[in-house]
C-alpha cells in the first residue's frame, strides 16, 4: 500500500484540527504493533507491555509508553528518543506528530487472526453500513478508479499497443455499467467493487488449509478476486464482468469467469459451508439475441456448458431492465430457498433445547439441527464481517476509508485538482508499460513545480505555446516571447492553470515590465491560487482590492498599480452585487484603467464577469463598452485573457451574443483566438452532462462557436452517483 497516499492528508489534519477532537487510542496493553519509518513498509515490531515498558523487535524491555490527553496522544520512548503519536481511527494507525519526514512514520496493529477480522468487520458495519434507507452500501462509494483519461479517437492508428489498452479500458467501463445498476437496487445490501483476497487471508479462513505443504503460502500474491461481491441479508452474490461482443471470445471469457467465481465461492464456503451463494457473469456489451450458446454437446468450441451456467449470464438487456432481472433471479430465488427470519429464530431456539440435544445424540448427528434445516444467521453475520475487513485490507494493513463517502470525495477532488491523468503507467512486477496516451503530455517545469499539475492535455499545451499575433512561427517556442491570446473555455478546462504558468514565466524573465493580473469576482475566486503559486516560486507580489472606486479616476488607479514595489501585482475586482446594483461607471472605470496600463504584461482571468456588467444601459456612450476591451491587443506586450462566456449566457440577450462574437472574430487573428474544450475539474459523469448543456448553448447562438466553444466529455475519473 502506498504510504504517501495514506499520510499526505494527515499532514494538514495534524496542524488544522484541535487536539481535543482527535480519536482515542484503543487499549494498548499486551498488543503488538508494526512500525514503518516510511509510513508503509514495516521495519520493526513494537510490543506494549502491561508494565508500560516496550519491546522493540522482541528484544529486551526498554523505554516506556503512556496515553495522555484523555487517551488522545501516545507518548513513547525507545532507543533513547521520545515520540508522540496521534491515532487515526479511519485508518487504524498512529502517525508521528511533528516529524519532518514525508510520509510520516506510522505504526499500526496488524490483523493476523480471524477473530481480529471479525471484530474489525463489526466496527465497519456500525460506522458505515447502517442506514434506515433501503439502498445498497457501495464500497467504495464511487467506482474504484482504474483509468483516468480518455484515448483520442484516432489513438489506435498512432500506436498499435494502444488497441490492447483500449480494450482494458473498455473492460473497466463495463464494470462501471454494472456498478451503476447495482447502486439503484432497492434493497439493503453491501456491494464490494473489486474484491481481493490474498492467499494468506484465504489460508486463515480455511481451517483445513495446510500451510506447511502449500507452495503459494510462500508469496503474498492475490489468489482470489472478483469484480463484485454482494452481501445481502441472508445471501451472497458473486458477479464477474466481461466485456466482449464476439461469440468465440464470449465463450472463453465465460469459462474464465467460472473459475474466478468458484474461487470466491470456495472462500465463502470455507467460512460457512451452509452459506447461500448465487453466481453470475455479466456481459454489458452482449445481447442474448447475438449469441448462440451451445448446451450439452454442441459443436466446439462451445461445448461443456450446462443450462444452469448459461442461465447465470447477465446480458445487456438484463442490465437495461435490471429491477425486473433482480426480482426474478435474486429476490424470487432467495425468498424461496431461505426461511423467514422469525421462523429461523424459533428453530434456532429449539436447536439449543434439551429435546434437540437428545435427538442429536440418538442419531449421532455431527451438526446442530439448525444447521441442517437452514444456515445460521450468526454465521452469516460472521462471514459478512470477515469479508468486509478483507476487502479493505492489504496483507495486514486495514484501510477503512474505502467505505467512507467523505474520504472518497476528498480523494476524487485531489485527483481532479492535481491533474493526475494517465501519461504512462508501469504494471506491477513487470517491465511492461501501458502505452503512451497521445492525448496527454507532461506539463512544463513551471506548471509542474509551482502549480502542482503533472500532465496537460495536448490542447492545453498547444494554447500554452501559442504566440498570438506577435509570435514568429519560423522560430521555436520561446517562453519569454510576447503572447496575445483570448482563451475561450468552460469552467475546469485549465484556463487559470495556463495563466498561472505564464505568470511565473513572465515574473522570472529578464524583462522589466510589470506583470499585472486582473481577477474578477472577489478575493475568493482563484485569488488565493495566484498568491500561493507566487509563494511557491518565491515571486514577490502586491495584492490590490478594487471594491468601490467611484472616488478614483482611471489614472489614479493606474498609478496605484504602477507604483507597486513588486514586479507582480494581483488586482481583485469585487463584483458581488446584483447586476442592477452595479453602476455602469464602475465597469467603464475598470476597462479604462486596463487601457492605461500600456507598458505592462496583462493577465485577465474570468473577464466574462466584467463583460456581463458591460451590457447595462449606456449612459453617455455611443458604442458598447465591451468593444474597448479588444484595444488591449494593439500594444506589443503579453496579453492573455481567459473567458467563459457560458457563465453569463443567461444574463445577456441574443443580440449582444452575436455582436460580441462577430467582433471577436473580426478583430482578432485566428492564432489569437484559442479554445479549450475539455472540462477536467468535474467527474466523468458531470462532465458529460455539462457538455450537453454547453453544446445546446452553442447551437442557439449565431457565431456561437467563437465565444461559446463546445465542451467535449473529459477524463474518466468517476465520482459518486449523480
């Protein structure tokens, strides 16, 4: 397990959350914990003795341990050094406080006994799986992420290796289809997506397993896994997902799924032989009308399938009408096979009576009568608890955040913000690599180091390296050359990221010109992002707030900016009030101030906020004020404007849409008017929804493609149900 991923979020928690809200430590007396200096790889064991001393790696007694602050801080001393640790309940681990290491040194109590797994599972149920609503508990709450980006449509022609990877990506997409239909089942159950069980865990569950003679016990590879393991009130369901449309391919895939299903079935039966298990294989891309399974002696290669196996297949039309399929294949079957819970309780009480004990002794029954009649409710719960713990445990490290909705949302948000789209991935324990995605490139150093974005789309890089009118296409790209660009793009397409990169490039250049950033909407809209980026790059800056400037002239405001002692000036223009309350003169004042900054590089973010207010009734002008904005492009200096006209679409009438689009098209050169079409800030599902809305806007406006560029579906990062 990646220790860095586990502890990165703790760095801020340790500083930001008050100590009185920290989780309490469990009872440590006579327990053994593992210690990892890197937060992940155990290097030693610590035993906390009853006399409050410590044994390091089964050595001699040393130091001490003590719980203080109402059991919220563990103070320990070993190897002559005092350590203080905080307990993270969600991760079942303690992290070192005030350490300079990253990831933080960590210790945890390993799970080595079946009883530990059962107890941990009970706690998982109590914390995450109890709900009054009749709906599934999904783990994780969003589909387990495998692919984060989308290959371009022509990717297969550029690299033959990509064809295989597209198949793997489509296989993952098939799992998402099944995940979404399971979310909507109106029954209380637990759905585990991507269930895995190590051979060590399987051996622990199987009391008949001989570890001495088993060769697989010598390694820790995953031996049992399935795409979906569903835990119902008194049944278990194993679903394997295969993505294929060809007859022969489907047969091979189905045969492989039978083996995978049986291995997980064997694991559950090792815990409870009487468990009721249903086995299915889903083909989300396959229709029953297009396949001809051969049953009982058909021609090769379709021989060997009995009617029960064929009946366990879930086709595309079944997923389209999943509630009906679930009723026929699951609800009807389980209610027919399993006695009502009240009847079971009566039988369970009778099974413990004196009469049943005599009956068992007379007939020399080896099992309790209740186990002969029906499976034990207690045994079912025990299996459920153990499986839940296995699903969130790698080797002996539990990670209960798999079940947490809050942690899942934080993880998805982190992935979206960091631009963790796939460039090239290594497959574990292999020299083989997944193919390079031609739609993704490595970010330049300034964006990677100071903005924190590792990868860019090809479209983003193209905009970053566009010159605009003053660029000379005969020479290679020069980061210090003047750029004049009007960047159109939806929210989340990377406009601000590119402005941040250009800001640092200009600030670190040899030019004496000031770099002025105008940001509209107030100090909460990306302002802190600009400031944080400057701090990371060690660039000094001045922040000015334009809130109510009616007592100033444009020349006075311009003088305020030019007299700044720093090369970078960040101007926050507050436009919080409703449009009817904003004075036209204030909008005009800001634009005239921009026009006076002739010797400065200008970066203008979210200019649509200003344009929105420029439609106000004109007082003493013959032409709309927005036409003056384009005068900024007539001086030889860098001017980069970021605009999402869709955000003021409903505040501006159609005539002004057409007028402004046409004016942009006529006044700017083709290499100055650039477009970003992908929303990378939202999840895959939200991005698709927003792309439909955006494209509807474009189709409703003449010249709409100029100022309202279409939005393409973004990456494949999956979120919670929308």
